[in-house]
């Protein structure tokens, strides 16, 4: 096969060290990293400090533009939802969330500053099949490559002209179960944290998992410094198994055992996401049980109000119930916040934008039959 008919490699798949292994001399890798992650270039031709021969070679063999933005919806609160299409015709979503936070300068004067969080997808679809989740409805297509995970950040930063060194947090809370795509997600964490590149330290990256206990252990053993969020959603195994079928394989006690063994930065806490559903898990009885379950864990709880979608069997709880639940925990020393439903008006719960577009125009997606 000659070079022109070969599938081009995704340039975002390489750690700095790996890139240094395929270009010579090695320092060229740093130059390429700078063009990709600081200048947001998506072609090799404009990487002007590289020799012409190397630029040509890279153009023949690699691509720095592997994803297309096919839709972007802006919410009134400033968050933006992106729908990407892969080279093989699949679609998935990412969300950019903008928050204003107060900071003080050296004289104590209050400054307002922007804080960006990017919510990434790790898979196209998901195998876990949670009863409340829109992504689950579409089934599973394939894992995203590390480069496809990394490129979501690059394209969103470029599209919003976010300055290279502006603080960005990453959450793996888009489509897919990140620990079910372990190798690519952990590699993406490393690439995103490269000092010569995007420089988003692992401490500012949060993996949210539905609780694959052995993979939590494996992640802990890598000791990357990444933050952990557990989608708990229920305090008893009967309800949790109904919501998250995988609970039958790894129950609440097994998940919590792995959380206790997980290396957590002393300044940080493990986040427990609690998807609240009307009349199912929104009473103080559950709050009390949650308090007991998390006893001894450096935890914080994030209550998420169920976001209804077409055909869902569940209902959204009232804000008052959520507030009472959160107050109960906070008053007893367990940090608890209610997630602001950022972007609710732009179909925010994971998978919903994709489904909307898919319903409108089926040709966006060509399902992988492999
Ligand atoms: N698979 C991982 C990460 C992606 S899901 C996990 O389950 O943790 C990210 C978050 O979105 C999860 O906490 C999930 O519970 C939440 N979510 C899914 N469907 C939702 C819905 N309809 N309303 C509100 N939150 C939802
Ligand atoms: Fe998968 Fe998470 Fe949705 Fe469950 S909530 S189906 S684990 S993406």
C-alpha cells in the first residue's frame, strides 16, 4: 500500500515521548506539540519552523483534523454543546461549561474571572445501559481513541479562542463509561497533562464512573493524580441494580471498598454523584443512609436532578426535595452541592443532542457493523 492510500494516523494520539520516537531530531516533537496545543494549528504545512521535508512527510502520514464540528448549541447560561463527527461517520458530544468565579487580587480586591470546564466523551454510546440515561438508548458503537478524546479539547479551545494557558478543567462525564475504555482514557489524561502541550494536570481532570470496581483499583494503581467521581445514585443494591445494571456484578460495598483504597490528594475529595429521581431516592431516609455509607471516606456529594427525556420512565424531583436532602447532609458535615443544570435548555443530559440530530437526519450516523 502506498502512503497516499494508507489511513492517516491521528497526530493527537502521541505522548510527547512517543512523538519524539517518530520524528528526528527529538526536539521536533516539542515544536509540533507547540503548534498543535498552543497555536491550535490543524495542518502541518503552516508549522513554519519544521523543515519542508518533515512537513510533507507528516501531511502524507498524519492528520491534525480528525473530527468535524457538525453542530454547536449555545445555552442562555453560556455553556455550549458540541456535536462531533468522526472520520468513520459516528457522532458524539462534548460540552463547554463557563463559570464565573470570584477571585481576589493581592490587595484583597474581588475580581471576577472565567473558569472553563470541558465535559468529554470517552466512547460512542455505552455498554453499561443505565435505565435513566439517554446515551444508553443508542447502544454501543466503539471506543474513542486517545487522540479523539484529546482533539475535543483542542477544537473547543480553538473554536472559543480560549487562550492557551487559561485554566481549563476536564470532566469525563460525556458519552460513555471512561473506565470501559481504560487504555485510551488514561493515555488521553497523560497527553492532556503534557507540560509542552495543553498542560492540564491530572489533578484538574475528573473521571466519572458508574463503578467498575476492578478498573477503579487499576486506575488507583497507576497513581496518575486524577480525581475520581462515582455515579452512586442509590443507597441500596436493589434500586442501584435497577438503575445501573452493572451493580449486579459490582455492588455498592465492592465499589466503596475500591474507593477507600484509591489514592486521593489530601486537599481533594472523592465526588459521589447522586442522580435524584422523584419518589425513588429523594427522601431524607436515603440521605440518612448515604451519610452512613460514606462515613470514613473523604467525600463530597453532588446531587443531580434527573433530566427527563422522551420516553423516560422517571420524573424530575422538586428543587425543595433536593435542597432538603443537601441541607441534611451538609448540616451533618458531609459536603453536598446541587449541580446547576447548566445548559438544560440545550438538551444537556448526555446523549441528548446526538439523539436530536439523529432523529432529524439519520444520515449523520453510519452504524459500525463490526
Ligand atoms: N459513564 C460515566 C460518565 C458519563 S455519565 C458515569 O455514568 O458516571 C455522566 C453523568 O451524567 C452521570 O453521573 C450520569 O448519572 C448523568 N446522567 C445521565 N443521564 C442523565 C439524565 N437523564 N439526567 C441527569 N443526569 C444524567
Ligand atoms: Fe453509560 Fe454513564 Fe450513561 Fe450509565 S450513565 S449508560 S455508565 S454513560
